[in-house]
C-alpha cells in the first residue's frame, strides 16, 4: 500500500505540542483547512468540515498519551481511497520535538498519485500551520 509521511521539527517541548494536537476532537483548532468538526460515538468518530465545503469521517482506533500518538481510520470522504490508516505522533528530542503525520492507504483505481498528493498537501499544510501557531 502507498504511504505518505510528513514531519515537522519544532522547538517547543513535546508535552506542549501534544497538549495542542493530541486531542482527537481539536483538529479544527490548528489545521487551517478544517473549519469545524463534530464528535460522536463517545468521541471516537469525528466528522471534519473543510473550508471547501467537503467533509470527511474518521474513526479513532488507538490513542497512547505516554507515546504521544493516536491512530485513526478514514471512514468516508472526498478522496478516492479506502483502507486508509493514519498516525499522528509527537517525538521529543533535546531541541524540542518532531511531529510526524503519516498514513497508508489503498487508492481507488488509477488515483494513487492524486490521493498521495492530496494527503501530503493536507498533512504539510496542517504541520506548517502548527509550527506558525507555536512560534507566535
């Protein structure tokens, strides 16, 4: 399966970054493309409302605060793919931390490049906005 991986180095402590991005229901607070979200099923299902009017549904699979990581599955949305499993993780180091947002996915026929590019753009846009928010 194809994989997308985007990383962002931050000078902020890992605990500070995880406090901001570790909440599965808070993506709209730091990602500029997400205008709002609704949580259901005891906070394990989120429906993202994007700035372009589309929406996506994602399901929290696992969350590990000690490892500063959560894994979620793509349930429904505008991209022609299935079987997408994504991970958002914060790793501490002596200069701050690294945020890694990655996924593996199964594209619909003949759409691998487009899906790969869309996911890479979404992750990079979010992590860049995160870095700017923490710097300011």
